[in-house]
């Protein structure tokens, strides 16, 4: 089964994090999705690491300058 892709580039900034965290919360351990963004999601990375320490895999696939793609994995529940 193909992994889910969440492209937040067309969403208003206040809508992005709730969608991303909602998608993450629905994952079982070992599942992942691809996040597509129009800027470096470094603040999101720090938020994930603070709220879910040791539970999140963060693997950049593309790193700009116009498009960032990150594979986000739920390592544990």
C-alpha cells in the first residue's frame, strides 16, 4: 500500500499543523506519511520532538528551495 502524502502548500498556515498532527495521531506504530511543504518545516520538527520524544522518525526526502518533502514515521505508540 502506498504511503499517504499530505501536501500543505495550498492550506492557510493555521490549518497546517492540525492536519499534520491529526494525520500523525492516526498512524499505527511503524506507519508513515510524506509531508510536502513550501518552506523548511524546522519548527514542526522541534514541535514533534518536544511532544513525542523518541516516537517520531523524521527523514527529509527533498530539502528545497521551493519544495520540502519529509517522511514522518510513528516509531512507537
